[in-house]
C-alpha cells in the first residue's frame, strides 16, 4: 500500500499527534528513525500500531505503509529524517518494582527530560514518576531517550504519590543545593526514590516537604548550579552504585 494523498486518515492522525491533547486522547505517540523503530519492534512489537516509510526505504519493512517522499517530509519533526516512523501505543503504567526510582518534578525542557529518562534506564532506575513536566511522549523527548521511553515504567504523578512511594519502603531523597554533599554522606539505602526538580526553580515546596533527606552536588568555580539532566545523572549513579559497593 502506498499513500499518495495528504488527506489520508492515517496521515491526518500522525499530524495530530504532534499535539499533546491528541496523544492523550488516543493513547498513541510517534517514534522516528530506523534505530529507534527497530529497538521498539524488538522490545515489544505489540505496541507498534503501524510503521510508515518512504518509497526509498520500502525494502526495510515489508509490512510497513509506504508514503510518498514529499508527503512523508511533512510528518516528521526532524530536519533530516530517515524516512521511517512508527505509530506506537503508550504502555500501561505499573506499580514501581525496582530498588531505585526517579521522581521528576517540573522538568519542562524536553531535552533534559529525555536525557533523564535515558540515564535512569542506564543506571537501573526503571520506574520514573513524572509530575508537572514536559510530555514524556512528545517527539523531542522520545528522540532524546533513544528508545529508553519503552524500557522504563513511566508513571504520571502528583504530590500525593510521594507518600505512596514512601509507604512502599522507599527513602525519599531530594536533590537540592541546600543539602549536604552527596559525596561526603551518600544515602545507603536498599530502596531509594530520588527527586529531581525543574531547571528554573528546583523541587517544588509541596514535593520537598515530603522528602526524607536532602543532598547536593558540591560546586566550584563560581558555578551556582548544573543542568538538571547532568546533576540528576551524577546523583543517580552516586546513590545507586555507592550502595552496591
């Protein structure tokens, strides 16, 4: 099957999914690029509704829907797209099961959010709570995760979820410049929930009041703070792998 009309119903759906409200209504999102689509097909092909490709990539995915090149260009968010995208179902969130979980509070930058999700997966924080953040299923976030979006358990959260996590035996650790150094006194706990706040204002007051301990990264060179994704990554690894020594 080759789509040659921009009025095709499937293409109209893909275009709508650039908006959060349609992703929420449909429970679908878009994954772009050969490697990302291959990863998701390998992880769970049942989540993939359809694969769309340009005519030049027809040999890569025999079951895919072929789209004329000039029409396909209007579907992709990347400047130099690879001519492959997939329509994917959002996974159903599950209760946390990993020893270390991440709670993201107010991460609005899509690149930072995607990088934090990817780093969480790499560091073994397989449950990620998202509160008042950018949409984790937006195109830029999904691309920044490098397919980790389907390797972690994304949980849409509110403030009350902090206490729910605590009731499961997790120690709630806040990352904040007012805390003690993570290197001088790293939290040694079997179950930890690390809370990372937004780029501009940090952890919100309503979330912070539920935290058990506060830790920071020491700063030199008259630097006041680090990018949320960088600081979050350092703290995730320090907490997780100090515990495993």
